[in-house]
């Protein structure tokens, strides 16, 4: 499916006998329009993130930019056929259109701390079908049932990464044209990687399988991987996934032994599911270290999960470290006994 603009792309997608596709297209257009307003909010943030700077210089007591982004996105969902809307920080879903065919979950502003350092942050969204005659648990569906998923990245460019179930596509906002223009028809994540993203400061809290994998990567050409790896880390999930879509790599947000993090840190519905769909549609894999993210059925709207995703070969390898690292043929006994972080 080739299109020069987001609107043309969505028109082509909706040109079928499935009415639900038209509904999805309307919702995606609304999210894209809301992103322009969120970007304007972000650009007016002063030093620190606790207050907004208004046109006349007065401080806005309504709170952080995330609250503004959440309000903008909720308002944007009132016109499309959205039956239920769920914000990442909400205690319950919001009922909107009684006849709406869609249930949309949103993480309004991922990577909030990046505002202070002028780095990328984003909005993540997941679009599910409503379940006829059901309100309770409408978001407790497998990620495989997502009709669409994507994220906005607010960086040097305003980007929209989108999947409608047939590839992962990238659009960039053109200020001169006033529209999102398709930049990549379909991303393809390389199966192998020489780059990983992980918060290494949490090393002591990880399972032995995760520590062993990182040790082997850090061992470089002298270790069992026989090559050097680059490590990246930042506070924005969407920035990491955008980079992986562009050039490959693997992202690790593993479970750890700290209180409250045994089941991971990321929200399954608002973050992991949409990211997993985007990654899989680009030829990558997304797991919780053992099972595919999209096969998990949430039992609560705030359910957390580990997330390991990106280049399929590397994600599969990490799963093998969890099952039995001794099965990885090239590993030498030396590296199984002492890693670079261990004494």
C-alpha cells in the first residue's frame, strides 16, 4: 500500500467493505490532529515540568504537560466512533459514544522527563474493537485483537509510526504542506543486532539470565558473541523503538527483584501491546522474556509486563538465556561463571 500522505494512506485502507476500517481511519486522523496540539503544549514548557508558560507569561496551575496532553487526546476522541477510552493513568475507562465500535487506550506523554533536556518523547495508542454488549473488561483483550497501533514521536521531526495490521509505516509532519507525509512505506527490522537499549543502573536487580546476556554483550569481540555492541538508554520508550525500526537493535525493560517490579514496569495495554504490534509488523519480535507479548490476556487495566523487543534473532537469543543459557553453543564456561559486572 503506497501513499504520499497520511490521509491518502488512510483513504486507501478504508476503501473496503469493512465499516470498521472507516472507523479506525477516523480515529487515527483525530489522533494525528491532536498530536499537533500536544506538540504546541510541549514547546511552551518552561524550565522544569511542573508548570506551563501561558501567552502572557503567567503560570498555569492546572499541572504538568502530561495532564494537558491527556485532556487534548480525550477531547479528540469525542468525535470518532469511540465507545470507550482509557488513559494510562486513569483508574477506569471513560464511556464515550454508546454506539462506538472502537476502544482506544492511550499513554498521553511517554518520556516526560525528557522535556527538561530537550529530548524526544511521545504518545502511544492502541485501537481495539469494542465487545458487543460489554463494558466491564472491554480492554482486557489479547493484543492480537488490536485493529491498529502506533505512536507519535515529538523530536526534531514530528513523526507518526502506525500499523493497521499490514506492515509498520512512518509518517513525518511537513510544515510546508501542513500534513503528515509518508516517509517509509514499510519498516523492516534486521533480524540481527549490534545495539541494545537497557537501563544498566538496574543491573543488580535483574535475573541471572538478563545479567548473563548483558555480560556476554559487554564482553565484545573477546567474548562468546565475537563482536562489539553499542548500548543506548534514554527515558523515552518511543525514541528507542523508533531507532530500532530505523536501524535494528533490541530494547530490554526486564522484570527485576525490586518491590512492585516483579511483573515488569510497562503497562501491557497502553505501552507493550501497541509497541509489540508495531515491532511484529516490522518483522521483529516482542516478548516478556519467554512468551509473546501479543498473546498475553490482561486481567486488569493497569497490568504490568516486562518487554523485550526488536530484532527477532536477538530477542530469540534472550529467550534462550532464560530457558537454558548452556544451550547456546558458542558460550564458553568462563563467561557463565563471571561477568564484567561481577567480582
